[in-house]
C-alpha cells in the first residue's frame, strides 16, 4: 500500500509542477486570470501530494482546508 501512495503522491506533485509551469507561461503572456487559476490548481495538487504521501485521504478544492489538514498532519 505504501508503494501505491508514493507513486500516487508523485503523480499529483508532477501535475502540480506542470500547472505551475503553465501558470508562469500564462503570466509572461499577461493572461493574469489563467495564471491565478493555474497557481491555485498547483497549490491544491501539491498539498494533496503531501497528504497522500502522509496517508491522509483529504479531498476537496479549498486550499485553506488542505493547508489546515497538512498542518495537522505534521503536528499530530
């Protein structure tokens, strides 16, 4: 099971990196609304990768709630 969660976490983190690259590209093209959206997506996916790596099933789209779950995961 640990192996699956590690590969799943890597998949989420890789997608987060791609979203961040796309956000930077959009920013350079002054597509600010798209850059903001993709930045939010990158943050969400990176947090989910962290939570999956730490065996926490936390889903949703609120970056604030995912941050709280990640904080609690590291301080329990």
